[in-house]
C-alpha cells in the first residue's frame, strides 16, 4: 500500500491569508478607519474579518510566514480574553462603571 505524501500546497497560506497578515502589519490610529478599510479591502464585516484572523493566527503556516506578527497577534488576543474573563468573573468589587463599588 503506497501512501502519497501530503502536498504542502494543500496547507499553504492562500493569497487572502497573506493579505490579512500584511493588513495586520499596518498601524491604525482610529478603529473606525480600520473597520472601513476591512470592508473595502476584504468585502467582509469587521466581525467576520476578526474571526478569519483568529483562525489564521492559530495555523502553523501563518507562524512560519511571519513569526513576530503572529506571536504579537496571539499575545494581543490572549490579553483581550484575559480582560474579558476578569470582567466577567471579577472580584465583585467593581461596579461596572469604572469605579469600585462601595464597601458594605
């Protein structure tokens, strides 16, 4: 029984994947400007774009393509997840309005 080797092209980054990584190398002063550029460049909503980006940075091919960028994006994603978890499962001392709740 012959087993054919896996063709690396089956797992290679697509043109769109490489475009997304290149897009993420840019710095944006205003979130609204980036969201508009996402719609114009990729033809998808910002929500869909960030879903695609999250899937992309989990791929070893993306890490191989641009290790520094992918590691930075992974750190940023992990930080946002930590922040959300902290807000959701916080100490209970925060009122949700940026001020500590009064002590009882």
